[in-house]
């Protein structure tokens, strides 16, 4: 994990002091809500349907056990005993009173957590592959570069008032778990033919009202030049981005309207003016950041230890085959903790669960926890010999449901139950779908299938890139849902296609069951994934099945 220094802590503490005064002035009436709004947004505070929502950053998805315990403390003391992990490696608290927000922020600051730039028209939390640094086959740990980007963009005066919000994602693996192609800037860490480390840079991705898959703007940018190149992209966006129309203000619209070639030419011209300047990263700077990442003192272990062979429980084996992934270090494993229990809201964790997971992280994962964009957690450094004991503890906590990457591992936004922007509910549909597909053998038969649900066109549930996407809209004062199929968020990212007219709220679970049954009948062989069947056949066979009796 990255070890924060006094400069980091001073910045966080000063922000708490500043925000405390801003809240005091709002409560006293010195500031109107309109005057307070831009100030609270810069500290991750939204006004939702029932209360203020507080969004806390988890940079590149990495948490220490002490930090997770502090999040549990905030949930227990200031909220209603739980938090909601989001698709951008943040956590949200939905019920904190405005008067308590400065104290909550101060408590989080004690362990280096903050809420800076988790909202507003600025560069947001830099996200990364939740398996960064431990996944086999990585070029190198991308969190080092994510930290460099975080430090450069945090409170950057030129990029704190952009035309619209701006999001980075980074990965160093061939399989993209960070969804880099649906971000404003996506960075893939690679090595060129000369063995030099650098980045494929993608730009203009994003979902929401006008979804786009990011395009490669430059196939290779050397690591030493990445800050200056990113700065050039942001400068071009800041100069030409639409500020007159909020719906056309994202960089994806600018890239689309200019075309990637013209946009790339503008960036290249700007970059040439600042390349080889103060933003160039020399080896000493990079190594200084790299040296601040403290890695576990792994034991020398062998894969497939006797403890695994002795564990004969079929429930354990079902969990191990689903939720345990290979680690780059022999004898270790990456364990995903499902926050998608049957009948539960996706991505929620109680304060008691967070405390217990922090204890388990100390015992089995060198005190480290990861947050993934799929709204699950992970323990990244588990000795394989400890898997049976860990499973038993996780099962007792309710976070060992063996549904990772299966049909009930649903991504969903809070929807109309909380969000003032939502048109429709998301959580109850997700809950019902987890009940419908709760049989593990049936889910295994279906195979990898991602269902994503958004309660409005802003697409916080990433419905456009779900294998099955569900979008809630309002029509004649009723909640209705548009269904798309064939989307994906990985290295082969593509947008889903609409299968037909929107369906009423009560029919959505039946429609999803119809789509799944159609897939099982249509797939070429059991190994053919749902998205591959859709790609091969198109949406028409699924449309015929869904609307045959509707």
C-alpha cells in the first residue's frame, strides 16, 4: 500500500478545517443553498431525495484495515449503520446530517481518507484494476502511476473547474477489470518493442445520456511523458469543451464532434509546447513514488497445499471455484468478497461487516482490502492454506455468496430509493433478480453474465455496458424499463443494443428470465458466453422471445 506523508496529511486536515467553516456558515444562514452547493460538491456532498449523501474517495480502490474500520465507524456513528460501494471505487453514505459532516470528515482524515473531488466539474477519483499489483501477467503495478496522477490532479487549479466532470481509469493487465474504455481517459500500461514502459492512451469514453467507447489517441506514450500528455488532453478539453450546454460538455462529445484525428492533432500541438518541461517525470521521481508502496512480506509457499486437498466441503469448493483467483505469488490467491447476497442491495456493507472484514484482512491479507468497480471487495494477499478458514468466516458474515461474475452479481445504482435524479427504482429489481437466480447450479449453467441496472439516463449503474442492461425511465408517471443486450466493459468493450419497447416495472424480472432462457436455447455450445451468442446472432432472436406474448 502507498504510505502517505506529512504533506498528504496536512492537505487533508486543512480541507476539513475549511469545510467545517463552510458548513457553519450554511447552518447559520450566511450561505444560501445555491452558494453552498459548489462548496459541498467539492467535498463529495450531494443533496439527495431524503438527506445529504456523502461520497468518500478510495484512490485506485485500495484500503487498509484501519481505513475500513474508520469507514465502519462513520457508518455506525453518523449514518444508519451501512455504506454503499460504487462503480468508481468510492463509498457513499446516504443519511448523514449536514451538521455531522465536518466531524465525519475529520474522523476519516485521521487515517488519510478524504472526499476531495468525488463530485463537481473536476478530475475525479483515479480508479484502477482492483487486482493491481497481484494479478499474474501485469506489466507492473499500475497503482504507482495512479498515485502519480492523483497527486498531480488533486486540487489542480486549472482542472478544478472543467466544462464537466472528468474520470481516469488505469490497468496493466490484458484483461481489463477497470473498464478503461468507458472513461474520459483510459490508460493501459504496456511495454514497447524496446522494452520501455509506457501507456496506450484512450480518450472520449463515457456513458450517460450519450454513451461512447473511448478511442486510442496515442498507441504509446512513454511513462516519463504521461503527465505532460494528460495535461495536454485536459488543456485542449478545457479550451474547447462546451460550457454552454451541460448535455454536450463531456470530453466524449468534443472528441465525437471534432473526430479523433483532429482532436489528436490539437493535443499533439499542445503537448509539443510542454513536453520535456517541468512535467517530465525522471527516474528519481517515479522511484520516489514507487518506494512509498509497501508490499507484503510473502512467505515462500507452494500452490495447492495440503489444507486445500483436505477441505472436502462442497460449499467451500463451490466458493473456491467461483471467488478465488490466481495470484502472481506462488502459494497465494486473490479472494473476491461478494456484496451481492440473495435479496440484498448490491454493493452495500454494514458497519459490522466492514469491521469484521478489516479483522480478516489483518489475519489473512496483510491488512489490505480492495474495492472493485463491480461493487465487490477483495482480499488481495491470501495464502492458499488459509482459504478454508477464511471461507468459513466470510460465509458467517454473508459475503461468501459464490456468484462472482454470474447473473446475480448485479451492478446497480441507488435509483429512486435515494437519488434525486432517478426516474425509477433499481435496488428492488436487483433484489428480485438475485432471488430468481439464487440457485448456484443454475447460475453456473448460465455462466458469466453481467446484469447492470441504472435508475436514470446518467447511467451510474453502467447499464450500457452490461451483458444485459436495464434502464429505468418515466413514462406517463409510471416506471418503465428499457432493456439492452450485448454490452461489455472489458478489453472488448461495446455498447448494448436495445431489444424493443420499454416494459413495466413488474415485468422486468420475467423479461430477464426470458432473455436467459433464450440464450440457453440459442448458444452454440455450453462454453459460449451470453455476449458471444448475442454478437453471433444479434438481438432479433431475443426480441422475438421477449415480446412473443407481450
